[in-house]
């Protein structure tokens, strides 16, 4: 029996194929009900592929009619984020431009097209055809043609010129001009040009709807990000669209750009999903952004919020900035066991996170952290080493193991610990730590002695007084004079350089003595200097300013302009004229000032041009040998180069024994860390904050507002010589 031939059934023959050209925009009911829903094997309704395909076609036709744009399909659950379908569970959201009452949201079932926004014109009328209007304006046609011809090479201003024409046709032209662009720079300029329609409510809304659709559904990374920037250009008007964008996408590149302006709005909504969005994507690069994010997160609470926050802080893949910003939120409102959580952070691979955790552990009473602290002390990250050392000093108050470790480090005086070691000893506060701290005052290398002085003067412990007195030997050495200066500023009294007078005073008044406030002791020290200045025995001057202090530094300008001729300190002539130069006169004045120093004085000389040249590394006691050596150093100097006033002055103040600086210059700063007058004043103010050395200034040839301000702020005299 002959087999019956198989006849291929054409599905299209069962029902007339729908027309692909529509005369009017179909309603949502027509889209959803054009094809009946079939029942699957389980008896449940399933999506009809023809129905889905037709809905996409209708949405695309509508978009072409209104704006000349294709429909954009956003696939949400298929495992890809580039706009292409992948997997059986992919869910498609069709987004078109011209949406005026919402955005596309998630579909409730598989394989369905969820068209939840009305496809209509901003003015409310549907287009009469889906063919797409032509550009009739003579102003727009050449502009769009140029973009289509030059593509990304077209100048950015051309998009603003298109938008400046105004009206619906310009809007449609700008949409069309974006199509050939591929580079993010060009796309950003084009999308941001839509802000020109902000003065027309209808076109403004249509523009933001279009940008929202592009940011949600364009498969290209550059288009999505550029569309978000276009929305941001509308300012507060775009906040609803930005919220809709964040709610409607899972693409991190889009959310990170869009979330910044609406951080406060997400905090007001206050849902668990909003908290997660802020934790994962909130802006953290700028300090103002971090403060805004921390304020927003401070209002969240409830079950599960703490777990989400802790998990985000522990996530090693997150950036250091985000983890640290969230850690500040955690510390301000800690969850169940903050000490245990901070201890866990010490195991992080990120040295910056470990550093911040160490800083907050300082204020806790956690024990048993010595092993972790030792690992941080061995780190190559200097801030982490400093934070670990300070945490060690703070915990040493309650943990004997940490106390012993700190004293051992103090005896070693490791170079990498720097000036943080005195601070750690001050935090320890024990008698043994204070004894080591007072011994460091006599150390002149590496700034350790200056840091020890600052800690003693800031904490003002009474127990430091007898320990410092014991280190006075009556000699005019830099070490002894440094100890005596700390005693004067700590007690407010001056009993010289010998420990006998100091011990006599301490034995009678020490028991009832209380160290005065730093301001009081400093005022008494300045009053003593004023009395010495009023009676300048044996003292001579520098350009007419008396040199009465025992520890002085001369800072002299040797820039090229100091080669100008000068008859005397009060008169100058043009460069190249016969007679001594400005530098020659300065050398003569300097020799006289050094010669007139008191026998007990210590001094240093620094010359500056583009760099800084110092006679000695610190103050040197006046003697026959030092005097002759200084004169030879001064005589060898020559005028050349720029004017590095800032670095020279800060270097002179770096020796904390200096009581007075004599600064001479003939021009504005041109080199160094700072050349702006305001920056120099702030830097010098900070460098002289603790020592309060007087700064006398001499300006050669012209009046100097900078030198005048330096002298006024630091208790010195100002003089113009020329």
C-alpha cells in the first residue's frame, strides 16, 4: 500500500497575514488581543509568538511614526546585558520614545510583551501615518546631512545648532542625527543638546521620555551612558525619569550615572530595595557625595538592613572608596557587635580599609589584637603602619601585651614609624611611656624630637616636668636649650638652663602645681621675649631691626634680581651700574648681625633662589670657628635663579628651636611648593603654629604685601629697604 504523501502545512495559510503598514496607532487592547492566547500542555495560557512579534512590530511602527526611531527591546532575565535575547526565560520589555505616562515595567509572565506606556504624541494626538515625516526645514537639512556624512567627526556644536532651531521638526532631526554616532563623546554632546527643548513643556517631556527609552533599552554601552547624561542635563525636572530609569533597569553602568541626583528621593521612599541601591551604587568619589550618601543611609533601619550593609563593606570586589564610606555609616550606627565586625575587617585585602578599621578600633576596648597589629605594623602602606601604631598606643592602656610591644618599638626607634611614635606613647599615658617620650625631646634627627615636644605641650602632663628637669645640664647645647624651651612653655616659668634652679622651684611648688593652659604659657613666653627686645644688650641689628633672640635664622634671597646695583639699603640703581649689588649689601648686613650675636646665641644662615642652600642642618652655637665658617659660606654666594621663598622659610622653621627668623627678599615668589601669597601664608602659619617664632621681614626695592603680612601675623617687624 502506497504511503500517503506528507503535506507540509503552512501556518500562514490558516490566517491572513496582518498588514505591516498601519494607518493609525493601535490601542493596547488591540495589541494584546490581536491573537488569542493558546493553552499549553498543563492547561495554562502561554504566550503566542505571533502575538509577541506583532506587538513588537506595532510598537516599532508607532515609534517610527512619531519620532523616526526604532523600538527598543530590553531583555531582562536572559543572562546578557547587551540587548540580545538569550535563554528560554528571557523577558522582553519594549520601550519606545514618546512615552508620557510612565515607563515599561516588568512583565508578569514569560514570553509576554508588557506595553504599559501609552504611545502617543506629547500633544496627545496620534500620528496619521507610520511612514515618518521628512525634514522640510532648510535650516535643519544641511545640519543633519553633515552629521550623517561626518559621523563622529562632526563638531559637537552642531547638535546645539540643530536643537536651537526649535519645534517638533528640530526634535525629530536631533533624534535622527544621533543614529550614525558611535563614540561616547559625540553621543554625549548629542543627547545633552535635548536640554534646549526644556522651555517647551511638551517637547521637554518628549525629550526626557526619549532619553529614558535610550538609557533603558539601547543595546550599546556608549548610547546608554550618554542618554543618562542627557537626562542629567535637565536637572531637577528629570528626577522622576531618573527614578523610573533606576527602577526599570539592572545595568550597573546606567544606575551608577543616574543615582547621584536622586539619592535624597530614594532615601525618602525608604524601601529595602532603595537601601540596597544606595549601598551598591550610591556616589562616593567626592567628599560631598559621600556625605550625601551617609545622610541618606542614616535613615534606613529594620531587619536585614544591617546584614546588607555589613556584606557590602566586606565585599572585596567593591572599591575602597565605597567600602570606607559605608564603614563610616556603620560606625555612626553600629549593628549587633561592632567590635567583632571591625576586627573582621583587619583581614581585608584592601590596605585602605584595614587602615580605617584600625583608626576606629583605637576608641574600643578590644583585647587580643596584638597579632593583627603586628601584621599591620609590617605593612608597606605607611598610613596603615601609622594607624596600627596609634591603635597599639590606645589599646596599651588596657592590654599589657600591647603596652610591652609599644615600649619595645620605642627602644628600637624604627625609621618607618616616623613621628607617630611620640603620639602612640602619649596615648599610652603610663609613667614608663612618659619617661621614654621625655627622652625623645633631646633627639634632633628626623623630626622625632619636635614631635615629642608637640605631644608634651598638647597633652601637658604634670609628670613630664621632673623628667624634663632631670635632663638639664646647664650647657648651651641645642639639646639642653630645647628641653628648657619645652619647660618654659609647659610651666609658664623660666628658671634658666640648670636643673638646680628648676629643682628648687619644683621641690617647693611641684606638689600643688598644675600646668597652665597652652595659651597662657605662650603669652608668658612672648612677654619674656618682648622684655629682652626692649633691652638689647650687646645686640646689633640687621637692616635696622634689632637681633635680640638667642636662637635665630637668617633667610636671604640670592635670586637673579639681587644682582641689581645698590648704593645702600635705602637706595637702588639699575643693574649693571657700578657699585655694590643688593646681594653685596645683604652680605655686609649679615656679617654685622652675626658678629653682634650674644655669646650664648645659636644661629643658621639659609640662601634661596630656585632651590634652598643651608649653611648647617640646624642651629649652631656661635664660636670663633662657626663665625669664620659662616662668613666664608656667605662670601661664596652669588645671585642667580628664581625666588623660592616658601621652601626656605618653612625649612628655617623646621628647626623648632628657632625663636626668630630674619627674612630678606626683593621680589615675588616664583618657585617652590607655593608661589601664591595666600597659600604661603597658610603654610607658614601651620609650620609656626606650635613654636610661634617671630618673623622679621625686609623687602628690597619695592613694597611687599606678602612680607608685610608675614611680619604682622608672626609678631615681627617689617621694613622696606629701597
